[in-house]
C-alpha cells in the first residue's frame, strides 16, 4: 500500500490527513484493502452506504442505466429523474425537488430559494439567514458561510453576507438574532460533523412557531441524519415539525454523487423559477437511477425498522461502554447516528481500531461517531464493541 500512498501524496492536493489504507472493495458492512485485510466498517463512507457495499440490486440498476444513457441535459426530461422525484417527494412529504451533485450544492440551492422567496415579498436584497454554531453545511462558499465553525471559514472570507449564528437548542439565542430582514433559520436536525447533537423537540417546535409567525422559512439540513438513519426517513418526522426547505444527499445515492433540496408547494410557488437555478449534471439519469433504486429499497425493505431496533441496541451497548470508561464523558444520538465524546482527542483510538480491522471516524477532535450501514446487525455491533473495548 505504501507505494500507492506515496504516489497519492505526490499528486493529490493535500487537503486531507488520510489514514494509511488503500481500500479495494467492499461487501455488506465489510471493507477490504488492496492487501486483502478485512475491516468491519462503522463509517459507511460517512453516512453514505445505507444498504452496504456491493448490493446486487443497486449495482444492477446502475449497470442497466449505464447501457441506456448516463447523461442528458436538464433541458430534456428523463425517466429515472421523474421516478426518483416521485419517490423522494412522497417520503419527504414535500412537493418539489431539485437534484444536485452534492450536499453542499443542495445547501446552496436552499439558500438561493430562501433568498428568492424573501426578495419576492419586499424586493430588497439584504435578507439575513440565522444558522447555528457548530453546524456543518459543506465547503462551497455559500454552504461554508452558514457553517458554524470559524476554523473552516476563517481563511476564506468574506463569505456570503448577512449570516448570523445562534446556539442550537437555545430558542432565546435564535430570537435574539431575528430582525425584519431574517428570511430563514437553518440547522441540521441532528448535527453530524459538529459532534452528534440532536435538535430537541422543544427547539424544533419553538423555531417552527417563530417561522410561522414571521413568515421566515425553516431550512432543515438532513444530509447526514436523513434517509432513515435516525430511525425515521427524515429526523424531523419523529416530531412532525416540518421544514419549508430540506436538504438531502449522502445516502440518497448510496455512493453515486447526488443531493437534493426539497420545497413545500407553498414555498415553491413563490421562489425559484425558470432561469434562476441550474446544473449540468444534477439529476442526470445515472445519478437518479441510483437514487430511484435506493428509494425503492427503502420502500420494499423494513430497513427503518432495523435502524430502530439495532439503533436502540447500539445505544444500550455504547451506554454500557461509557459507564465502564472514565474517559468517555457523553453519549448522544439516536438510531444509527450516535457519538461518544471523550475527554481527550480520539485519533489514537481510531488508529488502534484500524490496526485491529475496525473502521471508525471522528466528529470533531474528541468524538467518535457511529454511522454504519443501515443493514448492520446486532452481531456486527457486538463485534465492533469488543474491538473498540480493546482500543480504549
Ligand atoms: C456532508 C454534509 C454536507 C456536505 O455534503 P457534501 O456532499 O460533502 O458537499 C452538508 N451538510 C451536512 C449536514 C453534511 O453532513
């Protein structure tokens, strides 16, 4: 592997401190490196491979689509996009969707849609968006501007203007940032990168109420916590506090790059129109064939029931682990998006786990996040916990 690693470091822009592994292929919840070593994977490409690696039905759907057509311009219709849109709007309980190539682009579209909605009301171009501290919405300039981590933003200023930050789960801090210019309040229903912090029911309801009273749009970013991972198709459905705009990506394509932003009909009628937004690749037949198959697998399997059941089991097991280790200071999350917070950086633990054939990932320096494929079993969890124990 070292030969490849050296080559990679001589040509790829060094924007990642990568772990010294070259993966070759995957099967179910297992990954294999190019030297044949097997790893139990609790990362799933960061919340992406919902149905595990090498799912035959999914692979066949892609192969079939490749032999038909991979790309057409968005100036024409294509059947996979229509099928995927019907399924996604149904499970999202929202009426309109725009397909993008990534999560960050979905966030860009959500911001544009919210600004356009406000612009059509009063014609002014200085509307404000309230985002949350410790949030993560992506690396493009707009998405970065609403990302509540100064470390990611600092060198790249100025970002897009008129962004304010409030404290997640602190309604008063949101109220303190509201002005006549506020057009949207946005947050992740469960903060992922920021350390697995779920929005409380009270916070969700409180923000929704403010939005309704002042005609402000609620944007929920479900890119990481959505698509069944929380034990609900979308995490807000646990409390039925519906956003006006929602962003989705990661598991939507299960590895094929595709994201989406969705709008309710009410907002869509007063927002982006022809000419306002576009993308060359977004929603192309190959990407939407992937999303369509993924959504079909959600319809046809009881995967969300599995998430609820094994998620509860993971919760119990991580609780036990936390109780037995004084360096673990908190345990948060639900379903198959959970995190253990340590009183020290977790890099060493993750390296030890990798050496022992377990793939884990951090969320911030002190938190190990658990976002395995949604098909993971209790036996896989037992195996993960027993390896992790030996690394602590
Ligand atoms: C990963 C992520 C993004 C960015 O998605 P990309 O596909 O990497 O651009 C945005 N929001 C959340 C919550 C994410 O987890």
